């Protein structure tokens, strides 16, 4: 009878599962996620951190954790209980609906049974599996009709970066490798000159520019070592260079790009050349860290025994490929020993040696993967498809799921639309020498350079001839010089400060408030439509200014350490008070020094961007940005000399906007700060649109008699277009980063034709706009280009994956700079022209730098950066304000 009851229960469970599956998933509240304790020897990691458990419970799952599962990672049972998990035994946890593990299921010696035998029927397993190496394990899992998501099979594509557990663990391994090397090396990493003598810096050679290699390069460089990097892939060498390492190359040009983010096996000639390079480096460097792996094969041996024996005594080698056989012939996997005076570190469990960090990142990978593959708010469901496009969520699901209901579906079929790189034929040294001989002659090179400068200078003469007045020429001069300064300001920016730099430039671009202030009118309230648009522009710009600077400050606070010396940033109130207070005193004395105030504000904004390029001056940069914006706004109000009633309206709008911005920036979670920059930035675009439309409305009665009317109309039209793209594009970027929108690229059918049509319609609208002088036509065209540009911002940004949104935000920030320039030409305002050119040019360069770092330069440039330079600022002479 007991056997019959057990059989009936099993049948009932199976039928329930099948019925729920036909209903497109199982409710989260009916599923239990189990987190067992890892039993692999010396494994200290745990699959879910307490924060990860809390996220699953919030989503609706029930979570059970095996007692002691997180102890080695410094997560106690009480930590899990506090977030809502239940603590149970091994058998109960392994009988869960969804089991999450680090290591693949194995025989449990304490219970005398394989972990997979304790699974219930038709569970879901999420773990490292390595299916190609573990066919027996797959067979055992198939007996339980298991669905298996292998964390080691997550495709190496942009959309999957947040779920890529291999990269997370490789990042930790690369960092830990440097720490271990430093611990066993007998000298400082950094060079020093002391009273006791000179200490040379350590020389570190890193083989492989993947995640682990780049993590090692960054850690070694930050410790002061001289770092050299080698990889067969050109993109990886660029990344080494971006981290400050010296990229090493051989004379034979051969592409090492392989599938899945790994390097491919190279030709015999290339291998011979690189072995000669390595042999020479062994005699010079102190530390070697190797990371070279080829999927499905034994790790290539790159350092022979004689090479290692040629190294200086006291040297250290760390072989991160030890588990796959090792890149160093003398490596003993899993051991630390000394051979001929060279310390060998062949540990195969480096991530586990930083268990707390590794468990936290692995937990984040799992949580993000579950939310991505099953986005439904009520039911847990995902469907692996055999037909899918490269780089999509379907690609991620199909690649990750190696078994579905007990049926092995590994390996995944190749995706559609795989990006193909042109094959590069290996070249011999003789061929390379012939190419060098046939390169451009010095005469031709000099002639090309001279032709470029001739064209540029001739263009300057042409602008001078066609300029309507001297004010235009002066404004172009200001624009050109500010653009050059912006171009050179951010080249040396530290990668860690990309986000704070974006934030401070975004806050400074809130000077669109100046345009709103100039166009405001009425008494305590606006009296017509243009004035209403102007006050709205000033209000939303103030939200961006106040919130943007506070966001920058909070980002910089993330870099503070408890051991850092105290800061006295409040002392920067002294130059700010002298600048603004001194202007107020000069104004009350009858002096009109607005242009000098604009110059001072512009220089402060230059200092802000330059300051945010390095950690040591970042806080000074943020302070200078605040001083520059405050001075510019003060000079604008002083130049306008508004009535007390209008001043009250201006002050009220900006005070309300600033308060809202500060409140939002203060209350937002620290992890949401980057996307908040995008949200604030959308306000800049909207402010630009409102200011341009309001300016058109105000200036329209004078068009018939104004010789520069056409230039005014062109500026208003272009400013509206740029503002519309910036507004909607920033909102889409915010939605993707915040998780409100799907982070996957939205690849609409015929999207290229759609974008081309939107661009043509936007600029085609200038024809009736310029030909028909009627007010109705003008306003209609401006409204149309606002809508078209907003749609274009959506289509352009939606087609890019969430991982690339920081680059997109930087490009859009550059857009806002050009919009600010347009306002400067429109209002004849030096401050707006200086700051706009500064932000526009520096934003374009920062976008380029970030693209190089992310190895996506071609893709991003083709979609956005090339469009930046289609903006040609125009000019209308107007009373300076």
C-alpha cells in the first residue's frame, strides 16, 4: 500500500506539472528554490547570497537554504532567515522545484548517494555543468526529467553580460592572481626612490586579454607595476592599452578572433613567432600570469621548461589555465611550489579563495538570468527555440538550456545573422617589410596634412565672407576655441570616472535654463504661450542642474574609503562666494561685467571636465562645475535686470525645480545613479525644444524686417531636432538601464529604412518651413520635427542593447552640447556657446573612448557618433542677455 500511495503521488505531481506547463508557466508562489551547501572539496562559494534570496522572495518564489550553505562565504543562516528564507536539511533542499548550485551535482559521501538522485521529478537545475565533459552526469539528470540551465554555456554576447558567470569568476581569478603573485614576490610592485636606495618597479607579463587577463592588468597597474599584455586579438590589445599596459605583438599579422569571445587556434608560423617573443620576455619580466584557453581543448602550452628556467630567481608565475592543463609546462595543477627559483602558482580554485565576493557576483548572475528568461510577473516560464538571431534573448535562453525535461539539447544550433569578420591571411615577415617599403611617401603624407589645413583655413575665410555681421564672426571664434578645448580635455579620463564625468557634463548642460530666463516675461506669472514655454524650460533645467551635481557627488562618494583623510570641500564656497558675490557688488556699483562673468563661468566648466578626469581632482571638478553654473545664472539675471515681480517668477521656478532635483537625487538608490543621469538628461533635450519654439514665437513678428531672420529660423529648427532626439533617446536609455524596458536590442524590420525616412522627413520639413513665411506653417513644422526627432530617438536607442546604454547616454550628452550651442548663437550668448561647444566636443571624444574600452566602436559609431557632426550651428544677432 505505501508503494501504491507513493506511485499515485508521483503521478499526481507529474500531471499537475504538465497541466501548469500548458498554461504557460507555473506561478512563482508555487515554486520553491533550493540552495544546497557545496560539497566539492575546498569549495567555499554558495549559489545565492542573502540579497539574491531576498530578490527571489520579492519576485514570489519560496526559498529554502541548506543549513551552513553560506558559512564559508561569511553568510550565516541568520542572514538568510532575516530575508525570508527557510533553513532545512540537504534532502529537503535538493527536493526543491528549482535547485541553484555552483558546482555540478556530484556524489555526496556523507549521505552515500548522488545529489541528482535526491532531486524530485522534473526539477530545474541552475549550475555550472560543462556538459561536453560530463555525459554521465547528463544521463543521470535525464532520468529525473531535469531541465538544466548551464551557467558555463551562457553565450558571450552583449545582452548576456549581466548573466555571464564565467566572466564574473574570471574577473575575480584575474584579480586574485595578482594578489597571490604580490604575496610571493620578494619586492614592491611599484618603483620607489628612498634614502636606502632605488627600488625598480616589478615587470608583469599577462598572456590573454580576456576578462581574467584584463582584471590582472588593471590590478597590477594600480599597484604600480610595469604591465605588458599579449593577445592574438587586436581588440584585446586595444583594451590592454586602455588600461595603461604595453601591448606586445609579433611581426605576423593574423586575426585571433574566435567564437564566443575566445581566441582561436593560431597558425604554426604565428605560434613560432610568439614563442620567440615569450622566450625573450622571460629573461626580462618578474611575474607572468597566463589565462589562454581554447574551448573544448587542452590549454595551449606557451612557456616551455627552458623558458621558465631562464627567468630571474625570485620570479613568480601564475597559471590561470592550470585546470585545463596549463599554459606553462612546469605548472602543477592545484599546487604551489618552487622550480629553479621560480614560484609556480597553479591553484584551480581562485574564485573560491574570495568566496564572499565570488558568491555575491554569481548570485547576481543567477538573479538577472532568471528575471531575463522569465520576465512574466506571475508565472515562471521560458521556451528554448531552435531558430533564433545572434545576440538576442532567445540566443541566451537556447545556449544556456542544455537539457529540457530530460532531453539533452546541447549543443545549441548556430544562431542566425552571426556577424562575420573578414578573414585575414597570415603574412610573412618579408611581406610585411614589402608593405612598409610601399607605404605613403613623406611628401604625400605632408601634402595630405597641408591640404587638410588649407581646406580648414579657407572655410574660415568663407565663413567670414558670408557672415551677416561682426557678432557672428566673434561667436564662431568663441565656438571654435571652446570646441578645441573640449576636444583635448577628456582624453586622459580614468575609466572609473566615466559615469561621474557624464553626470557633471549633464548637470552643466542644464544651462539651457539661461535660454528660458532670457525669454521669460510677465509679472508673477507668464502672460502668453512663449513665456509659459520659457518658464517651463527654466524649471526643468533647474531639476537637471541641482539633481545632476548631487548625483555626481554621490558617485564620487562611492570611491571614498574609511582610511581616506578628511575632506573640506565646503571651503570651495569661498571662491564661489567671491565670484557671485563680487558680481553682485559690481552690479550694484553700476558696472556691467556680464561678458567677463560668462568667461569665468566657461573656464570653471572647463575646469570641471578636466577635474573629473582623475580621482585626485574629481571633487574639485564637481565644485568648479557648480561655481560655473551659479555664476552663469547670476550673470544672466544681472544682465536682464528683471522687475521684482518677474524676478520672483524666475526665482520660484528655479527654486522649485532645484528642490525637486535634489530630492530625487538624494532618495534614489546608489545602484540607480547611472540611469538617473539618463533621466535627468532627457530634461535637457526637452528644455532645448521648449526654448527654440518659444524663441520662434517671440521673434516671428520681426522676421519681415530682420535680415538675419532665416538664420534664426534655421537655428530654431535644428535646436528643436537635436532636443527631440536627446529627450526621447535619454528616456529609452533610462528605461533599459532601470529594467522598465527590455534591455535586448529592439531590431525592428526595415529599421534602417525607417530611420532614413525619419531623417529625410525631419530635414525635408525645412523646405516649407523656410519658403512659407506664415506663422501657422512655421509652428506646424516645428511641431512636426519635434515629433519626428522624438520617434527617431526611440528607434535609434531601442536598437542598442542595455549594456551599451552608458555610451549612448554620452553620445546624447554630446547632442545636448550642440543644442546648447544653437541657443548660444540664437541668443548671442557667449556662455551658452562656450559650454555647448565644450560639452559637444568632449562628449564626442568620451563616447569614442568608451567605445574603445567596450570594444564596440564600429557598432556604436555607425548608429550615433556619425550623426553628431551633421549639426551646423547658425546665428541670429540678438540683444545680449
